[in-house]
C-alpha cells in the first residue's frame, strides 16, 4: 500500500507534468491563433494525451521500477497514446471538415441569393450556425423580393408621375401657344384653363412634397383638441366642386360631438383625400356617406362609404401604396369628371394616419366600397359617436 509521502509525490509529479504540457499547448494555441479550427482541435487533443503520457512515465520513474518494467510501461502508454490520438484526429478531421464544408457551401449559396436548408452535422454548435444561416437566407430572400417589388413600383411610379405631369403641361403649352399666335377665340377662357391646369400641377407637386416629408420622417404634427365635425366640414368644402360636377351628394352620420387630439391641418387633408377618392369613384348622382364610430379599444373609426365598385379583393392591400392604381387611368379620367392626380392621395392618408398613431383600411361591401381611418380618440361622446 502506498504511503502518504509516495501518494503526495505521485500527485505532485502528475500535476507539474500536466501543467507544463497543457501550458505548452496554450502557448501553441496563441501562436496559431489564425489557424483553422482543425489545427486547434489537434493541438488540444495532442496536449491532453501528451499530458497523460508524460505524467505516467514520470510517475513510473519515481516508483523505482526496473528498467524492464519501465520500458514496458512506456511502450504501453506510447502505443495507446499514438493509436488514440490518430483515431481521434481521424474522426475530428472527417466530421469537422464535413461540417465546415456544409457551412461554407450554405454561405456561398446565400451570397448568390439562394435559400438553404439547415444541415445536421452532429455538432450542436455547427448545427446552430446552420439553422441561423437558413433563417438568414429566408429573410434575405424575402428582403430581396421586397426590394425588387419596391424598385418595380418606384419605376412604375415615376413613369406615372411623368405622364401625369406631362398631360397638364402639354395642355398649358398648347393654350399658351394659341394665345401667343392670336389663335384663341376667347383669350379670357384660355387664361382660365391655363390657371386650372397650373393648379393641377401645383396640387401634384404639393402631394409629392407632402409624401416626401412622410417617407423621410420629417412630417411635423401640431396636435390639439379638435372637433371631428369641423374637420369633416372643411374636407367637404375642399371636394364640393368635384362632387357638384358629378352630382354626388355627401352626407354624414354620427360625427357630431366627437373630439380627438390631432393636427387639424394634416387630418383635414387626409379626410379630404379619402372623400375625394369616394367622390371620384362613386356613380354619378349617388351618395357618399361619412360616419364615425368608437371601437371597443377606444379608437375612433372614421368611415367613408360610396356606391362605387371599389377595387378587387386581392388589391385591397395595395390600395394605400405610393403611386398604385387599379388601372393606368385611375387618377385622371376626364370622362368621369375626375381631377387628375399622381396616385398619391391614399398613400398620404396612410402616412398621416400612422403619424397620428392610427391606421387605414379598406373593404368591399355589398352595396359599395368603404375606406376607414382608425385614429386614437380622447374625450369622445360615445352616445353620439356610436
């Protein structure tokens, strides 16, 4: 049986030898900091096995074994160490190479826009990276598709803007040339037409400027407590000329007594745009109704209903996109008495509503079409609003 002194000596020798070998391994890892992971794993493996071998041989030498017994121990430990190290290195080399090759392949596919599936390598850490890569690939693919859609919408939008601006400008040029050449039978009427077309261009440019503030996050609101009836009345005045030209009557229901915290100028603009949209697409001689209700969560829902066909169900989600139109002539159809525009009105409505902490939505109804502004409400008279 080992004495206490012998046991202390063996433990001390083992600790010293192990610390020396492991310390050398740590130094080597620092020197090879930029080396491949397989090299680092090999250093760790060799250091661990070498620590056992050196400690065993040192302890055996201190046990006063005979030369024959010591050589036997060295051979046993040495052969076992070499075989174990080689086997472990082979397994590490094979599995690590496969795992890293799979990750590299996935990264290359992602770089060219591909979508990858997570690989099961058997290494928990590598598998987590593979899952993250697959998730990132899906998000990047969705982002690329969205960018392509927005880029396509941007090109279409600028094409429409160019067309919509060119139409009144061409008219202004033709009228001005007629006046200049003395070919206008009624110069006063021509001047009035020029002024009307200039007003159209001015509204389009104003819409573009408003939308640029919304998209750029520079739209400054000056909220105050306002009466919804006052806002709707001002909006009705803005669209009254177009409504009268098409014989459309505007009525209201449930807006008396409703108050909310909002920027009166911007919210009036939003209501005017929604009303203008309703008047433009309502059948001649029909009625457009403005109503207000208070939802269960305290939000004020301002609805504008018209008897028009609206847009298809699949296009409802695009109705408030910048420049989107159900058809190429949606915003400038003189035959229907519409005021030409750039297809920005409802996009501006959405921006103003969201700036107030609200939202917009659209829905087809059995007898027409409805656009809603959902706005936070304070001090609302529920009896009259509901």
